[in-house]
C-alpha cells in the first residue's frame, strides 16, 4: 500500500506539473499573440505613414513640375514682351527718322 500511495503521489505531482506546463504554454501563446498583434499594428501604422509621405512627395513633385512650367511660360512671355517693346521702339525711331527726312 505504501508503494501505491507513493506512486499515486508521483502521478499527482506529474499531473500538476503537466497542468502547470499547459497553463504556462497557454499564457506564453497569448503573450506571443499579443506581441504579434502589436507588431501588426505597428507595421500598419508605418505603412500608413509611408503612404502619406509618398503621397506628399508626389504632390510636391507635381507642384514643382507645375512651377517649372509656369516659370517657363513667364520667361517666354517676358521675352516676347521685350521683343515687342524693342520692335515698337524701332518702329518709333524709324517713323521719327522718316519724318525728319
């Protein structure tokens, strides 16, 4: 009987250890799942931030292109106005010279 009680006690202790190991493993899985979820959330946030930065960079590039086109247009318009003014001055000079002759 003594041997039986010792065996039963060993089995009880082994069962308690298994149960504790199962509880520990379950808790560890929950902890890992929480960590994985946190990492997913962080990645999602980083992806949002990256997308926003990318969209902002695209908008800035488009604005730069628009400004460059506007600058080119204004430079060309300025050259034309200067050429027209020079032509008008030359015509006035020619008229004045012709009137004097």
